[in-house]
């Protein structure tokens, strides 16, 4: 991870943490001064306090996408001839792709939906137990480790900025593919004991075409959608134009990809055909 990404994650995490703390303060103020909030009022409070920071959060994600899109494009434009890389002609495409692929316009979920769900549950439970609004206000502090904490803010920022970086790189590589080049990608884990099976399966798939999905998690790019703490990244290789003979190392990656796919398809057929009830049958009859 480079220094720019770390700095962007830190700035974003601080902004998200401020939003989370604002949510907590406004909820406690309402409980202390007015009384029990309805579900609609809880939603209003949470969205109102998070709104400005979410807008900044989306802006930082777009800035990250633009940076790594440009870096990747320039990196490949040096060894390859035939594609003029000029970022100023593409900003609208970047933003449209980003909104479509990362659902940035919907990313209030990261800051609001989880908070909303936990607070509503806490208020409902408190009312059933006969607690006063002021008692529920104090109990909101108990949600800190899960909902309003700096750890949660860090997790949101690391995941979303990492995703924006990977998406920027993916868009750039995809443009080379669209220009006629062969583009392969590889799922890279950090190879320690915290890596999950599904992410290892992605890595074991080897080099695949840029348009394909990784079989372990069903994602096209990292970080994986099944784990907000994903530390994986994507590596890319670009060969010659599809109509031309590929370099030997690219040919070897293509052969390995084809072999891996054949093995995976073979086992998928076995798994699909397997019926566990057959293990309980003796001479064709089901034994108790």
C-alpha cells in the first residue's frame, strides 16, 4: 500500500468517525430532551447527521478512482504502442463507471443502515423493558464498540478506499481490453493464516481473463464482497493485440488458466451430481 492511499484512508476514517459521533450525540439529545423517537425519526436523525460526510466520502472515492485509473493507464502506455492515454478526455466515463460499479450514490449504507438497525432495536427493547428515554440514551453508549467506534470508521474507510483504488485500476485495464489487447488478472492474497478459503480459492484460480469472475467469492475485483476486512488485491498482465502472437509468459498463463478451468468444471459436475442420500442405501434400499 502506498503513502497516498494510507493518507486517504486516514482522512476518510476521521470524517466517517465524526459522522458516527454526530449520530450518537443527536440521538441522545432527542431522547434526553424530547422522548422516545419513532422509527421514522431515528432514520431522519441518522441520515441528517451523516449526510455532509457521506458526500465528502463519495468525493474521496472518486478522487481515488481517478488517481489509480490514471496511474495504471500511464504505466501500460509506455511498453505498449497503439493507445493514446489522456485522462482529461475520460473523467465523465470514470464517474459513471464508479457510480455503476461501486454504487457510490448508495454508500450511505456504510454509515447509516447498520446504525439505524441497531438503534431501532435498542429503543424497542428499552421501551418493552419499561426504560425511560433518558435510560435508553445512556444505553446508546453501549453500542459504541459495534456502531459508533473509531474501529468501525477505520474499517469502512479502508474497505471503500481500497475498493475505489481497485476499481480505478480495473477500469484502466478494461480500456486496454476494449482497445483490442489481451488482459489477464490474478487474485493476490497476503498468504497468511487469516486468509479465508474463498479468497484462497480465488488465488488458486490463477490468471483469468479480465471480464471473468473469480470462482471463490464471485467477484470481478478485490476487495471481496464477502468480507469487509479483505486485504486482497488484483494483479494484471497485458499481452499483445488479440490478433497477434502472445509473448511466451502470457501463453503460459493462458494454458494454466485453461487447465484450472477444466479441473474446476470437472469437480463442479461431481458436486452437482452427488446426492448424500445414496450413502445411506444398501443394495438399493434405504437403511435406518
